[in-house]
C-alpha cells in the first residue's frame, strides 16, 4: 500500500496570508490527525478527523481549521498567518483496531512565514 | 487532557552501549504507548508500541516496558549502532487522542 502523502512539501507565505495543506491517508484508513512540529515544542496535536467529522481538537486558535472529504483525504487551513506558524505540519492516518490507533505519518509540509 | 513527559532531552552513548529513554503520562485511561524514531529531515516512523494489557515487548535490539501503576514507560535500545542516531518520541494514547513527549535526541558515537 502507498504511504501517507502530503502536498505541498514546502511552502513560503507572508504574514496575513492564508494557506491550505493537503493529506492523503493510507488506503482504508479513515482517521486523519494533524500535528504541528517545531524545534522547541515537539509534536503538538491540532485535530483529528474521522468520516468527515472532527472528533478531537487540540489547543490551537480558531485560525487553524480542517476538513475531511468522503475519500478520507484531509485538508488543514491556517488563516491570517503569523511568524510563529512557521513549522513542519505532519498528518498521520490510522486504522482503528482493537481500540487503539496505530498512526502512520506523512512526510510533512514545511511552512515558512515571512 | 493527557500530559506526557520525556527524559532525557539529549542522550549520547558509545556504539555498542545501551540507551534508555523514559516517559511518564498523566491519564490513567491511556491504553496505547507507541515510540517513534525521526531521522533528520524525515517523517516519524513507528518503531515499537505497547498496549496497556502488556508489561513488556521486545523486537530485536529494541524493547519497551510499561508500568501502569506508576504511569511510566521506557524504551531500551541495546548494542546501539550509529544508525540509531535520531530523535525518539514517546506517545500516550486514549483511543483517538494521542499526545507526544518532547523528544530525545540520541547520538551514538562510533
């Protein structure tokens, strides 16, 4: 099976702009989670989607939003970009089995805000 | 919500030595504890995991132990090799809610 894919891989934006990142999960995986990774803060949970519904949300401002489509592909959007939003954004897909979620990560999108 | 603490933040060992990374979690309902290895510029890769009904799991040179009473779990790497150099993340999960430790940068000196 193909792994988790993310597009674009690199992005440079200016403060105040908005950005949309895309994630395609492993075939058959219906859960997609998004994380922000920065050198000082590690992996911070943004939100999780399952069957087009947001099931769980981390402690990020409302400028961060997401959605999931019927084919399980997911997008996340960041509006009114700030310099502090520069980070690696990772998505992970998982197959719910036995009450646990084994998560598999995509390569990430490196966002730089100038 | 769940809070995961990971120690040490950096670890340097000689090739062939063992390395141990420790994590604690706060939510007693967490039931799944994976470990990820992230090499420079690459995605985190799942290397081993343990479920709450198991105390220890081993896969070749890597082992994980879980103490549910104390709410801590550890990663043990034996006979370390230079290719083990990476950042390692522990995580604790309660169903679809997974939270990560801050990471340990392991350096294995040849």
